[in-house]
C-alpha cells in the first residue's frame, strides 16, 4: 500500500519527519502521559519541600 502526501504549499515549513506518520490518537495518548508525568513530578517536588521543612524543624 502506497501512502501519498499532498503538500498544499511548497513554502510550508517541514518540521515533521517524512518517513514517520503519527496518528492523532497516538499523539493525544502521548500528551496525556506527558501531562500525568509532569503532575507526578510536581507532586513529588511539593512533598520533598514538605519533608525538608519537617526534618529541618526537628533538628
């Protein structure tokens, strides 16, 4: 099966790989994973700050 790509304008910047096609579903799933991971890191950073305050208060 041959995949043909139509480009409406030759002046369009090419910032996507010509060999790789990513589906919208895959892109959305990856975005959700990234958002979830970013939230986990933020939560961990907040917990670390809380723990360091409680440890510093004990000494």
